[in-house]
């Protein structure tokens, strides 16, 4: 038997798993008119099953023949989740619907695991025009890969700057203006360091991860660790769903990441800056992990500023903060004020026995009324809704922050906002990125040395994947 690529192995494993074939369903979410079917089990991979209970109940009422089995896969970041899912698929454990964010979108698409959705979208264009009209083209563009479209979006987050209002008040400061600068940030960080009864607060903290670590400083220094370009194609998508939106002009068939440039001078300057904050004592040593781990420190007034999106609001409230104790602002300007983001949503397993039913469920789930049933959008909002209409004063009236408009404004008002670099081999990229970041922050290597090492490994990674 010849050598099988990872893509071939995964597809063969999935194809070999017995399943019940679903009768093709209409693309419309008018589920009451669906034809009768045999009982079918639909397997959906998500992180926290409890978030989906109300949605599953609503779908089961409309599709009583469908049993929705939730497969819970969690990790410290989206790359770890993707690693677990790939291992599970390789072992022959199937899923019908996955849930991924930008970190893994191109991975699943590039490996042939995610089903392309172009034909389905065009067949149901009239229905989907309402959906995309409610979503910034900045966000929709991240779901395109080489001219095809791969995921229906549910939520997203940009790396904005959360501010501890309690420490701001103690330092005699106010929430900065949208136009604040790097120099302003440094002054804020120093002023909020060493406060409190124990004098042990840090003005700024950040996690060591690809999204929201020190990547925002790379973006506002007008650079990236990979070169960036737009793939050709995608006209079918933009002409159909964004024909009258000027913010869609100039967009193409998705992002490409042609080559690494991790040790270019602007990236080195950004790493030198964040390392200097740790050396000065303004920031603690960055640790691997998700932002939820830092919410307790922020709540206890040990951190003055932190990179996060709308999801952090929920974490802070659940850890004991109250409305008014925190706020949010755009990232400070350096060479530019460009922001980075990640977008999340379901993808369909390509060629799976239940692909048509999986599409039916994803299509059902895209409705605003259904999205509002998700636990992370009801009560305390724990992530940023993908729909513009769901980001309103009513949603944040009881939780804050006061500057809640910043969340969706990062896409709607700042069309240069773009995704974190996440090519098909994003898992390997992330591991290299976080490892060399640790070496620099711990001062085992200088920023230049660390990034020279990162560049060498990334060049090898690209060569292996050419």
C-alpha cells in the first residue's frame, strides 16, 4: 500500500465509519415542511455542551427524528482543540459538524475536511442575503479560502484593550480616548503598576498565544510574522451578498500567507517592547493559556490592562466584577492602529454520511432568533455576536462595558482589521510562535535571537509544506 497523506488518511477513516445516510433536506429553515425521515444521529463537536441546550431543543422539536449528539472537545487554545479533533478523526471517530475559529479554518479547509459551501449558499442566496447583510464584510472574508467559503459564522472577537476602572481611579486616570497612542499606553501601564494595599498590581498583562498575546503589538507596528495577501476569486460571494456594501470593495478569495517574516525589524521592535515591560516590572511573565485564566487576577485588581474581546466581559462578571468596574477601548496607535481578530462558527464534515442534515442544522442555527438561544448570548454575554443587530445597548445594559460599541466597531468602523495569521499548518505555526516567545520573555534569548530562531523554524515548516 502506498503512502497516504494526512488528508487521505482522515478522509478514509471517516468514510469507513458506518452511518445512517440522511435524506437531502431543503436549504430553507422552514423546517415544518421537511419530509419525514428515519431516525438519524447527528454528531456536533463544540467546547461546552451546556451552551447549546436551548438550540438543540428547538431543533429537535422541528426535527423529532434527529438525535443531536454533542462531542465536547476543549483545550487551552483553538490549536489544541484542532489537534485533538485531527487525532480523533484519524482514529476513526466521526463528526458531522465541527466548530472552529480562524486558528483552524484554513487547516480544515486545506486538508479537505471541511465541505465547501459555495453551491449551497448560491442555491439559497435569497435566504442568506439577510444573514450576510447583518455581518461586516471584514468578518465574512475570513471564512473564504482560495475562493471558496467554508463556515457559517456565530461569534468573533478582536483584540481590544480592557481597562480596570478601579485601578484607573486609583491612579487618577480616565478611560483613554479612541485615538490614544503607544506613549499614552506606556504612561497608563506605569501609573497602574504597584497599586493596591500590597502594591503588587501590574499595569498590563498578556497571554502567550497566537491570538491576543503580543500579536496586537505586531499589527499596530504595521507588520506580521507572515507575509499577507488576498487570494484571487470570491467574486461570486461579494457580488451576491455584498454588492451594495462599499466596505466589501477590494476583497478577494480569502487570505494567503506566502512566507514567514518573523525576524523583520518591525516584529523585533514589537517583541523588544513587550519584553521591556516584563523587565521593567510593568507586566508579569506571559504564560501559556486562555484569557479565562487571567480574569481572576483582573477582578482582584492585580492587572490594569489586558488584551481581549467581548468574551472577557463574561469572564470578569462571573469572577465577581460589576458593571462599571471595567471598560474597553481600541488598541493604542503605534505605526498604525490596525487590529487583529478571530471568527468562529460551524463547519461541515466533507463527504460525511449526514452532510445534508448537517447543513440543515447549520442553516437553522444562523437565524438571529436561534442565535439568541445560545447560552453565551443570553444573560451574561460571553463572546461577541457575529450579527451586527445583536450588538446593541440592550445587550450590554446590565453588564457593560460603557464602550461596548468598540467590540463591533473594530470590524464595522475599521475595515483594515484582519485575521491572525493562520495557514493550513497553523497548529505547528502556533507551537513555534509560543515557544520562541517564551524564550524571549524569560530572557533566555534576546528578542532578535528568539525571532531569528522562529524564522528558521518557520522557513523549515514552509519547506515541508510546499
